[in-house]
C-alpha cells in the first residue's frame, strides 16, 4: 500500500514536471523520487508519467488519479488536525492581484490570520491569466483574480467575491489642457492604458466601446498602481477599476469620474481547482465575503423617535 509520503511525492512531481524539482521541494534526491514513483506505478499497476529527457509528463492515467490523491491527502490532513477541528492551520500558497492586496482581500486575509494563528499564507503577486495556469497545474492552492473572459477548464472553479466599477481617473494638476466633460477628457487627453492583453485590459476595451470613444494612447503598463501614480503626477488620464477599500475621494492629486452610460465592472473572485486539499481555507475566505456582502446589503436600523 503506498504511503502518504509517496502520494505527496506524486503531487510534487505533477507540480514541477521533473524528479529533481520535486525532490528539492520535499527534501529527496532525484533518484529517490524516481524510485517512489516507480513503486507507486507498480502498486497501481499502471504508468502515470511519460518519461522524456529530463522531464516527465503526466499521462491520461496519471491525470485521472490526481483528484483522488488530492482528496486522500485532504482527508488525512483533516484527521491530523481533528483535535482543533474549528481551526485552520498549515501553509496555503496563493496568488493575488497586487490591487487585491491593497483592497478588500487584504482585510479578509488579516481577519482569517487573526482568527487562526496557526495558519500560514504564502502570497505571490501577479496577473490573472498567469495564475489560472498555476492553479490548474497545482502550483498554487488558489488565487484572487478577475473573471476570465474565456470559459475555464472543467477542473477549475471561480467564485465571485466583490465588484469594482471601472472609472476614469484624472490628475488635479495636469501637464496638458483638460476639458470639463468626461468624454471630452477621454478623447483629447494622453491615455495611460492598462495592458490590453490582460483580462483587466479587455474590460477597458469594453468601457471604450460603451463610450463610443477613441483615445490618444501615450503609454501601456500592466500595473494599476503604476498607472495611478503616473496620473497623479499629471502625465495623463486612465480608466482603471475603482479599487475596493482604497479611498480615492481624499486623494489630493487625483479626481475620479464615472463615465456616463458605462456599467462595466471588474469582478474579482477566488479561483481554485474543483477538488483540492485546502478547501477549508478557501471556503472560509468565500464565507468572509458572503458575510460582508450580507452586512452591506442590510438596511441601517431605524432611529427611535
């Protein structure tokens, strides 16, 4: 019967695609990893990887058992923490948009960490499209990303957490003539564009389509934070998501405008595999936002006369 350690070795090889990479993660030599995988294949009476050169590729049989192995390890981990069944613990590896770390997700993470001090979260910042690949291949347990413009693979699940309206941001002290009307500003000012190949970049294209407006492209970046800073310094305007929990209304260098007739929103959510061994954590994260939404939707109590 394969051991729990062998199953962990199997998932490490799935993640890294080489025996050497898996060995570095779990503290074994490449040869030792190879021996464990061969023993597992003999025990299951099937080949799980196609070998070639220095890499190994998961074959059809291997892909079929991945969800079962992940579920087995999840159940084993649940048993090992049965004494504190209400507490989240261990290490979770997550990806998140930098803008999400500035906003509502940071609050959620702090709340979970405060409630569960044995929980450790390793965070990596990046782009939604990159995270989708990493979550699908088990390199990340989950990621906070925008909604994909394309259908996701059946092995992935995306749960909406919160929305951010797309807005026009304008400098208070521009280095160029600035009109009063938002649409005139959009047509006649230097435009700092978010990378159009990204998922957020596609939303900006949708905004411009709804405005029936063309822009004067000045620069293209893949960071909302960098774009906001360039606009603050007066070098252009931009369309960006109005980040949750970031109070731009008090910004002395920035003006936020809502474009007439535009209803495009960036939907931010949690991307995870349909089955994985950190579902208690992702479930707690989703519940945090569900409770938050219910609280915000509840009408304020009436004052007694």
